[in-house]
């Protein structure tokens, strides 16, 4: 499946619409979704790993929640 790319001001949001983790082709980092500054032009590919859900017994780490909150603040969605 293709990666969904959405533009919000100077940020770019990448995610899989099929519910899979994505991998940054430059850094190799694997994420459920990614917010980047547009100037970096990062590209992502879908992995074969489904995004963990609370039903799986896994939830976001405190660091992931902090990043998500920072993204909302940057976009003015406090």
C-alpha cells in the first residue's frame, strides 16, 4: 500500500492507511506515523509489521505520547 502524505504548514505527516508501521528510508527508523519538517524531504516505506494496539496488550510509550502532543501543539491543536 502507498504511504499517505499530508501537508500541514511546514510539516509533513506520513502514515500507512492500512495500519502498518512505516520505515524512514534515510534513517531506518520505524514508526506508526511520522511528522517531519518539510525541508528534510524524508521518504517512508510500509513494513509488514502491523501497528500495535491496546488490544494487543501494547500502547504508546510516554515518549510517543510526548511527541504526539508536541505535534498537536505545533499545529495549534492544543
